DNA sequence: TAGAACCCTTGAGCGCACTCCAAGCAAGGG
DNA sequence: CCCTTGCTTGGAGTGCGCTCAAGGGTTCTA
C-alpha cells in the first residue's frame, strides 16, 4: 500500500461509479484491505477518496469520533469510522455545511438522549434534498428546452 | 422603488417558493416594473434576488453581455438581460462553476458559429445535472433509512 | 438649496472547505 | 548507521463566489 501523501485521489474515488443507476442495494461494504478492524490513514484514503489532510482536518474540527492510535501515535481507523465517513460523504454531497455535520457528530457523542434531535436534523436535511432535487429537475427542463433550440 | 444597496434580498428571492411543488408552468415572466424595456440596477435586484454588487461583479468577469448605460453612466438593463440572468440563475443552481458560465457567455458573444459548442456545453451540463439528481436520490435513500432507525 | 436616495468605480476582504508546508519522529531495509 | 517511507503536528495558504469599503457623482423631493 503505497499512497503518497499528496496524491489527490487518482481515480479511486468510490463516491461515483461511472454510469450505474446508483441504487446499489448494499454495496459489499468497504473493500477492506484485510480482515482486521484497523486501518492506517493511507488505507482510509484509498477507500474513501478523501486526502489524509482532509481526514486529519475532519478530526480537528470535531467531525470524527475519537480515533484510536497505535503505540507510536498513528491513527488506526476502525470499521465504524469508515461507516461514519461513508455517511459523512453522503451528507456532504447534499451540500450540507460541514458545521451542521459537526453538530450531528456532537449529538452522536452525547448519546441516546439526542435521538429526537438527530432525527429532526436528518428530516430537515431530507426536506432540503427533496427541494434540491425538484430545483434540479426544473433546471433540467430549461436545459432540455435550450438544447432543443440548438438542434 | 427604495431598495438599499446593502439589502440582501429580504424575501423576494424567487428561486425557492416556500413549499410549492416547484413545477410552476411558466411563471408569468418577470414582474417587470413598467412597460419600458430598461431597468435600473435596483429594479434588477428586486426581480432577480441578486445584490447590486453581484450584478456588477458578473459584468466585470464577463458573465454579462454589454449593458447599456444612461447618459450619466448608470446601467440600464433590458429584458434580454433579465432573461440571461434567469438562465444564469438556473445554471448557477446546478453547481456549474462561474468560469464555465463565463465560457458560455463568450460563446454567445462570438455569434452563431458557436452553436455546436454551446449545445455541447449544455449537454455536458445536463449530463452532470442528471448524475447529481441520481446521487441525491441515493442520499435520500440513506436518509430515509437513517430516519427509520431513529423512529 | 439642502438632503435623501440612488448610482458609479477600484480594490480589498470574507467564509467555506479544504490544501499544503515545515519540521520532526518511528520503523524497516541495505 | 543511514536512507526511505509513512506518519505526526500547528499554522499558513488557496480558490471560489461573492461582499463590502471608500470616495465620489447624479437625481429627486421639499
């Protein structure tokens, strides 16, 4: 596993597959490098398509749960962290501000008594996403019309 | 017409109405202040929801066609300029970078011989928008699932 | 004739989401 | 032992899309 620090995800971004209908049922989890439940930062880079910089930055701003460290201080991500990153990726591409995701992360850290607030936040997000889809469909109609004109 | 320079579109932003299905057929064109085919910048602010700053900035970066001026140098927008701004607004909310819109504006200025290139650009954009909608629908599924769990 | 409201220009500043830098530590191979 | 690779840190820098400030002109109403 040799991933340079500065590699900006050459192709491995698994966030978008090239043409599939994106309704993959449960994508066979992460292509996890080994059977062990801990991964180095560069392994996480490989599976998420994020940069190591971004992963550390997420941690600094409080977007990540506590990440285990090796005896030498290196990060050791676990499966639940990868799952969390998958969710974050989804939320991110809804356009949700990072600050809101941090808020959600805080609620998760605060434990079960925040269930209601979390649901509320997710429902607001869902509403926004639906509105956004409607907006985009409106735009699509305009594009179709314009493209017609140019034909 | 009294619109302060610094007013950040108090409510008149016509981009999102509060709850409607957003599939308004043809919104009765612009609510054009008078029957004349020229508008001051603040009138354009009122109909587009953009700020005057943003309108001037659009002009500076080459996103606007040539805008007429009054004998004292003030901008006098015309109906075709408002139509252009409507299109720009649509493209903007697809997430198209401003630089690409500027490119499109350049093609328009270059005249009829760029029809093919314009269509190509719009088709690429349409493709992106479709992909984006699919992405968002995938995210929606995740949100639905999560919200289920919190119930 | 004053004052308010509106407009102009150039150039700097801001918020977001990263992105990179410099300096240094730790482990493994030759 | 040294070299390379990969990781660590705090803080500075970047690109985008605006957003505002400063300083001044014009136009309307009282």
